[in-house]
């Protein structure tokens, strides 16, 4: 189907104009926007942008949460042949400067006063940014800046122009071709400046269709759009597939109300990175610890049953009469209420992606009846490379190649992909493009993995991160840091982990506790603390974390390939890893190399046998000020286990 996003919008508006396209929660009430309403709004914004001077082929930055008017502005820009470039709302002004300069951006649409202030700051180094439109006028009444105007003013001007030139909008939409550039997404910049990933209408729409066909998505799905629009995963699920399938996208009132809104909407198609699933599980476990003794006992009994038979049930295999009856009882008393509490009562398909999910976390959701599956893809592949079929979801694989995808392995184990969804190029970066795209169309993923006997792809880690233990009893053993980190992050008390071990005799980790979960745990034990730093260094907390580490070591000992990756020593960091401090990317991926350099004294202390180490760290506050956090961190040894030999 040769088409573009604005053409898909107009098709829905003409064939089912009264059907709901989007809902937005405002002041606690859900407001519905039909396809016809949305098409009218897109036309008015497009006409307003045309009058303001937006040109075909020009880039337009958008910095806002998921809102109908954000989506309408993206469609309006595409209708004129311009290219929307969504940026992260929580990015600092300095982080926005590179994309705006790189893409020579003159126009931007932002959500509110915070983002206006950010763009005005950016304009000091990017003087070409001469048009700033904002959606929410609160706090902006007394702002007098050249080129600053409300989206309402733009819509009003566009409405007048559309009435005077009724054929203009449709004529502009018809000029577009599927091979035209549709959007640009900047990578997280783990190893340097972010790169602009250029995608056409064809690449994004083709992958959206492939995913929809795979999971039989229809216009009756309900989706909650709550992740940053700058992340291509959110953009595919709530924009590209929304326009391909015609389902309803629901926008939460704010980040603080997402959990409530999730329960109210009851999505049928749900997508979240592992971090969100971890957070939901942690909140459940905290509440269960506060429950009465009988309720706790009932919960743990049925959860043990779910762990034993739930995944088997989800895979469509028989359970036997007794287990079937017990699981049905568990569903009535525990699993059903738990799914409802999580907002997943109506979920038909749930996906996680972005990074590997811990196998225990994955199995937990499937065991309680949530059809959670993994997919594999990236910004450069328009997300959909591999998907897990229903009844074939494995914790240690990411599924089978979906329609149009070819996979082969390089000699070093790197996964190469050929697909209709591959990026056109990295913007203004032919050298980087040539590094990842071969002349015959293969994309270098930088991930190491292999296809198992059933054709499912298994990811080990990033090629550059997969290492070897050097020296000692485990000399030559494989070390996969992400695998170790994810096993630890399954525990509700652990939020983030950074593992080291390549070319070293042993594996050591630095980690963050989950402040809410451990804080709740401490309060129930009458353990006083004066904040994160104090709580993190309590001996009782170290003992709690040590038990988690040793459970992971026992599991690793049973893995023939990774038994040498058991953790010998660990410490709990004095501050939470933060994207504002450069320790995480904006998609919350650990910047392992940056952290190793920043915390070199701690890494050295782990490997030289010290029992404690003083550290002082500069931190950045939300208002832009800087300060410092210092502490003497304890370093603890952990028990390791002899590898478990497989039975003959």
C-alpha cells in the first residue's frame, strides 16, 4: 500500500470520521477527538505553518508529552512535506542545541512554559530558531519574544487561510510520496553526539503494518500513549500503527496519573520498556508486604503455583485437572485482581523492548495471565525486526523475524539485518551511515546473538560489551554484563546495576537501591534513615542486597555458558544514576564506560580488595544548579558457587 501518514489520516476521516481517534484526559475527564475533528485541526495547523514560512523538506522540532495537538502538529508538518523531529521533554537545553543546530531548525512546537524557557535559552546559540509555538499558555502571559506565539494563534490564522484556500491542504498532502522523509529521530548518544536517524513514510508504515499483521491488530484496540514521543518505540506504537490500524490512542493527564489512567483505559495493546514493568512489579510487592498475614500467605501460595504452571498455560499447553482447577481459583482470588490493579485486565498483547528484560520478570507477568512478549529492533530498523508469536514467548529469546526481515550472523557473532524498515541514512553523517549499512543493504546491529533451533533469535549482549574473564579460576569464561545486570534488577529492592568484569579476574557490580521499595522495607523494620545516601549505606540494607546477589550467583552457577560471571564483590552507590548527570541516556540505558571513568576510584576499590572508599560526586539539580554528594561507601564480598554440571 503506497501511502503517507497524512493520506492515512484523510482516509480515516473520510471513511469513519465520527469514530474516536484520540482521547485526552483533562482536569480528570476524558475528552474524545474524532478522526474528522483531528483532520480539521491538522489542516488548520498546516495552513498556519505554511503562512509562517515552513518549507517542504525543512525540519521542525517538537518537545512535548503525548497530546492530540502534538500528534496533529506532526501530521501538519508532514502534510507540508516538512520533517518532524521529536526531542525528549526532560532533555536539558544544552542537549537540545546539537539536534537543532545539526538539522538547521527554524520552527519548533513545545508544550509549556518550561519548554519555552528551554528553547529561548537554546536560541542564544541557535539564532536561526525564530519560530516557537506553545500549546499550554499558563505562565506565559507576560512573555514578549520575537517569534513566540501560541498554538491557538497559529490555529486561528490557519483556519482563516483554509477558508480562503479550501483546496490548498489536500493539494499539499497529494504532493508527498512514500519515499519522502517522514521523520527524524535522534539516537540516545551513548558514545558521543546523537545521530539523526532518517526514516521515510514507507519504512515506518511498512514496519507498522508488519507488526499489525503479526498480532492481528484492528481498529478496536485501545492504547495508552505515555512514553516520550522522541523514543521511536512510542512513535511506532502510538503514531505509525495508530494511523495504519485506526485504533484509539489515549493520552494521560500527566506523568503522575499514568498508573490511574492505565486502569481507567484498560488498554488491549500495551507497550513498555523493562523499567516500567519493573516499577509496576515493585509497587505490587511493596503493597503486599503491607498486607495482612492471611492475605500475604494466600498471595505467596498462588504466586508459587503461577510460577510453576502459568507460563505453561500461556503457551497453550495442558496443565492437568488439579492444576487447572487451582489456577482458576488463583485467577479468581489473586491473578485477576492483580491484573486489574496493574491496569492489564483487557491486555490482549503486551510488548517490552528497548533493552533486555530479566527472565524472572518476564515469567512473572506471563504467569499471572498477561500475554507479555518481547520484540527486537532499534531506531534504525523502525522497531520491528523480530516478534514473539503467541504461545512461543521465551524469556531468553526475542522472537522470530517478522515479514520482510532477513537475519544473518557476522563472523564475530554480530547480528546483521536486512529489512524494508531500515533507515535511509544518518543525517549529515555519511561516514556513520557507511559503518552500519553495507552496499547490499545489510544493517550492522552491534548486537551479538544467534538463531536457536526453532528459529528464535537470542541476544547475548552488545558486541562491544561481551567480554571474557581473564585469569583466576574462571579464565576465559564469557562475561555478558547486561545479562547479569538484568538478573539483579528483577529484585524489587534493586533499581539499577552496572557490572564490570571484562579482562578481569572476577565480576564486580555497583548498584542503586530502589528508594521507595527499600524505604518501605526499612520503615516496616523501624530502621531510621535521613535520605537516599544514608539508607543506601545501612548494614541491614547491604545484607538485604547481598542476599539478592547470592541468589543471582546460584542461578548463574547453573548456566554452563555464564557460570563464570558470578559476582564476587559489590557496592551500593551513594546517589541514583541520572540522565542529567550523564550516567544514563534519555532512554535510561546505562552509560557503562562513562560511569567507569566517573567512578574510577570505586572501580579500583572493588578490584583491589578495599572494604570502603570515599567518593565525592558533582550532581545537577532540576533548576540547573550544581552541587555535590559525598560518602564513604562500604564494599561487600558475595558468596559464589561451583558451576552445576549438566546431567549426562
